[in-house]
C-alpha cells in the first residue's frame, strides 16, 4: 500500500507506511519525527528507527552544502543556462560546483559564464571548471 493521494493524512498512518508498507496498520512507538521518517533512523528522538527513503540527498531538507548558494551558469555563447550550487556565497578558485543542492554530482568540465556568484560584483564572471567540477580560473568581464 502507499500513502493515499486524497483524503486525510496522519503522522501515525504515514509512520506505519514507512515502517511496514501498510498505511494505517502496524504498531508504532511514539514520538514520531517527520525528520526521521524522511531521513531514516531515529536521530530526532523517534520511538522507532525508520528506513532511509532518499539516499541521494540526506538529510532532507538538503544541508550537505552548508550555506549553499544557487546561481546560473551559461555555455560559452551565454545561452543554455543551468542552475548550479556552491558552498558559500562567493565563488573562488578551488571551489567545487554541484548540479544539485545535495552535492555529489558536479558540473562537467569546460568554460562558463556565471551570474550571481559575487566573484565579480559589477560585471559578468567567466570561469573555467575541471573534470571534477572544481573552479580552476575566474575572470571578470562580460562577453
């Protein structure tokens, strides 16, 4: 069974689904922590240890990029924008750029134009990235 798409929901019923895959039936020891149901375990004091649901982005909400900042990268023609993420608020050489806020997946190597990085506050930012997603160069100026 699964959590229904309509009708009323309850934490107890969702906890039963998370533990036993039986929405609405099964023994659950309180308290029930939404954090634990989303991330697995019982680190927030749940009476049960829940299975991990989404191993590609733990914890939920994503916090693996502490103080992450989203910005847009463009290809060399300043088109085809993609949202990327970095830890911190200012892009620097040596920093890794990720394609999701969870980290783990880096941007491909190449040269990109960037907006909103704080590296060049009064103009565009041109950056070089290696195959590990690490910024190797930063040049201020627009195309």
